[in-house]
C-alpha cells in the first residue's frame, strides 16, 4: 500500500519534470534567433510502477531525454544546395569584376579601336606633314595603353582570385579541425548516454559553412560522430575517428591554380565541381580564357596593321612592337618607340616618299572591315597568301570575323557567362529559401508554441504543488490523530 | 506546416529585399537612362549595341570624308571653270588673229594676252584647298605647274604626277577625288597638250603672218571639250557625294534610332513602373508592421 511519503515523491517528480520543461521552453525562447539552434523538447515517460497485490501502482513521471528536433535528411539536402549556391555565388563575385574590365560603352576597347581606324582615315585625308601622323600615334597609343591596362587588371583579378581560393582552402582545413574537435566532445558526451544537443547545433553551423565551400556528404555513427566525404571526387576528408587527423588535406598549388589533396607526401590535383572553391576555380579559368581572347585580339591588330604598313615586314617601320617576350599579347603590345619619337616614320602612301599619297593609310583604316581567319595561329600564313602589295589590300576570309567582332565576342561571352551564373544563383536562392523554410518549420522556435507550453507547464507545476499541499494536509490530519 | 516567428520574419525580409532589388534596378535605369548598363544585362543586345556604336562612329568619319571631298571637288570645279574661260578666250583671240587683218602691233598684243592666259591656266592649275594643291596628284605640297622662260606651261617638277587620291565614303566604297597634273595638262589625252597648243600659238603670233592657226583652233576646241568633260566628271562626283551624304545622314539617323530603341529607357514607362514599385514597397513595409508584431504574449 503506497504511503503518503511515496506520493510526495510522485509529486516531486512532477514538479521537477515540469520545471525542467519550463527551463527547456525558456531555453527555446532565448535561442529563438540563434544561428543553427534546433528547438528542444523534454521527453517524459511514466516511472516504473510497483506491484501491489494484484495491481500495479504508478509512481509518477521520469524525464527520459531532452531531444533536439532535427531532420538529418533535410540537413544533407541543404548542404548539397549550399554547395551549388556557393558555386554560383563565388563565380559571380569574380565574373562581376571581369565584367567591369570589359567595358562596351564609349570608354571600352571597341571605342578605342574605332578611334584608331578613324585616325588612319584622317591620315589618308591629309597625309602631308606630321599632323595626321600624330593623330594616328595618339589613337594607337590609347589603344595599346588600354590593352596593357586591361591585361594588367585581369592579372590582378587572377591573383586576387587565387588568393581567395587559397584562403578558402585554409578555411576548409580549419573547419574540418574544428568539426573534429566538436565531434570528439560529442563522442565523449554520448558515451555517457547523453545527447549533446547544443554541441551538435554548433557542429551543424560549421557543417553549413563547410558545405558552402565544398560539396560534402555526411554519415553519422551511433555515437553521433561523423564522417565527411567530399562528394565530387569521393574523397574522405574526415573519418569517424576523432583522434586521427584526416588522411587527405585540401591544398592549392598557387603556381598552376590547381586545387587538390595532399596526403602528406604527394599532391594530387582534382576537379571540384561544386562549392565556392569550385566556383572560384571555374570563374578563374573563364577569366583566363577572356585574357587569351584579348591576347588574340592584340596579336591580330598588331600583326595585320604592321603587315600592311610594312608590306609584310619587308620595308618601312612597323607601328606596333613587343615590349618584352616574343609574342604580341595584350600585355606586351606597344607603340614602336622609334615612331613615338619620330612620327614621320609612319608610311601613309604606297611608297612613303610622296607627300599627298594617303593610300596606305586608307588601306589600314579599311582593315576594320576586313574579315580575318578565326584561328589566329593561321593568320600569318593567311596574310602571306592573301595580301596584295600593289593594292595594299587583304583578301577577306568570308568565314572569318573582323577585329571589332573579336572584341564583341569577348564582351558577349563575358556577359553571358555572368548572366548564366546570375540566373543559377537566383534559382538556388529560391530553392534554399524553400528548404530553409522547411527546416525552420521543423527545428525553428515558435514563440506562440513556447508561450503555450510555458503556461501549460506553469499550470502543471501548480497542480503538482497542490498535490504536495494536499499531502501536507493529509500529513497534518494524520499527526493530529496521534495527539 | 509549423510556422515560426523566424520563418515569418525571414519570409518578410526576403520579399522586402526582392522589392528593393527590383527598385534598385529601375532606379539604375532611371538615373543612367540606359536599359543596359552591363554586358550581363543582355549579352546579345550588348554585342548589337557595340556594333551599332561602331557603325555610327565609322559613319561619322565617312560623313567628314564626304564633306571634305565636296569642298575639294567644289574648289576643283571653280578652278576648271576658270580654265575653261581662259581656253575660250584663247580660242577667241586665235580666231581673231587667224582673220589675218591685224597689224603686227595688234598681233603682238594678242600674243601678250596669250602669255597672260598661259599664266592664268598655270595659276588655276596651282589652286590649293586647305593647303593642298588640287591638281598635283600625290605631290600635294608642291605647286605642279609653272610657266618657263619661253612662256610655256610646264610641270614644275619636270614630269607629270598620276597619283589619284581616294577617299572612303561608305564601307568599302572609295572614290578618287582629284584631277591629277597629267589630266590637267592634257585633258583630251591627245598628242598635243594645252601647253603645246598655247606655245604654238605664241610662236605663230611672233611672225607677221601666223601659220596653221586653224589647226590650233581645232586643237583648242579639243582641249575645251576635254576640260568640259573634266568639269562634268567633277560635277557628277559632287552629285554622287551629295547623294552619299544624304544616305550617310539617313543611315546615321536610322542607326541612332535603332541604338536608342535597344539601349535607352522609355522614361514614361519607367517612371510609372518606379512609382508603382514604391507603392508596393511601402505597402510591404506597413504590412510587415502588422505581420511581425503580434505574438501570443501580446494577449496575456
């Protein structure tokens, strides 16, 4: 037969569990806006009853666990999308800067090129004296300066992006270290049979950060330790064991711009497809392609103008020279210093001795309309076979493109690359917003709900207290009987 | 689905941000007056804008070439008119002399006038435009003609210059705009040049009974025809230039219009768009005030 004292115990358990539930509700409210926080819930169960005669008597309530409400499947979906989002966002950051370099308005290279062709036309109109030649020199210098500057800007962007990637690689490694440390604490806690809710939330935040950088998939073991696999190449970057450091460490070869794994002795480059690092790498390779195209343009302009000006490098002074190295690129193209110091070296006519002959200058100004082979490596060969020294004209390649087209192509490729990334980013943002809303609906704290809970627990607490005061009255009754 | 306070705020912020982004875009349009300010706005149209701008810039250059050529051709025309006048006068004088009723003194004065006419033709031949000799071929900085000690029209450099100065008036279309010294010297491209004829007349008039003046008159007639055909050639070129100018201006207008239709904003449309966006934004803000405030706590 249960005594009053054992009922005291039942009431006490009720008080305790309700006060714990109140504590949990208030913890939820306090963390309503904490990053990565998952709402918690007290799991109660009936205490073990004891048998008395032919029935069982309940002994109150036990607190089983404080549970963290989290959907792990949703987590992994989100991580995957964070990686996709990271790809686009990182690419966007780089490509937006390249877009500024390739201006298309009257400050762009196209305008400088048009001005250059017009200057040659001016020279054709007044080939006497130095006036027309000075105009050509200035316009050509504007063009080469702009080329050099653009090349420079791309190089800076290239270097900045590499540094950014390197810092992200470091971030990945330091995140993995932090995650391993947290996993270790979680492991130790769970060995004691306790759920390390808050530590898991913290680890979740770190995993969110990591997933934006590289595409990861995560597996859990029974002690809530995790194994992280980088999904694009299937490389295990963190094992379950919280004591051994990861076998593969992400690293970057700055000289080549390749990212890969370092197993302590060797570096193996890999092809990452998703995540911020992959996005930066992809944008970097695109930027390098733009630079190649710009180099092609510099090469074409310099080669073709020089060719017509000097009848295939046989006579006269070329207007473009190479500042260093052996090939015309956007970086090395420059105005011939000889011409810069003596503009009368610019040949305007067929022979270059007659004052009023501007036919060569006219032929050069008409180069802007000449279609040339798309493959610039064949240009010199093409010129050798298709240049007429008497008319100073180049037979156009009907399947080719003009020099203006080359720049237009670069700008539209820059634009459409960025445009695609922008569109992808918008889609990803919408997708992530939906997933996060779902996650929030599962793990988020609702103030209304918690308030209702608080009231409920307060009432229950009062009810349990009432039980105790009732028991006290019963106790009094019993004691008074004795008196 | 559970709806939490955070999801409400987050939703609200996302929507608000979306409105703001749209507003910023329209604001950008309104302040730049351009529909497209970055290549990624519309890569295809950007490449059209660039080629249109390039065409407009080239067209402007063609227009300046055309205007310059018209000036050049007008000056050529004036000079050739003068030459025609001089040749006609020479013909008149020669005819007079051929009548054979003139005394030696009178013939002498006619001869003097022929010398004057020779010098006049040389002067016309040395007409310059913007500092360039019109009839000099390529050698535009040196006067092409001279009258030597025997009162003969000669090339000052000793030989003719056959250079033709071309100018580009539309893509790939070049027109030679000058009459070179050879054609000026011998417009009818015959065995005798104007110089030969005038010199022969000058020589003949030195004798009491000038001989072969009829042949000279015939030659002068030929030269006159030659100069007149040069004049009509120049006139035709002026007409061609005028037509090219008109076409050029129409083209530029069309190109500019096309460019404007691609890159410029419709200010009325954008302003109205912006107004309605502002209204939506304000509505979102005030709706936010209703959505975000209430919790159960407000009613306890």
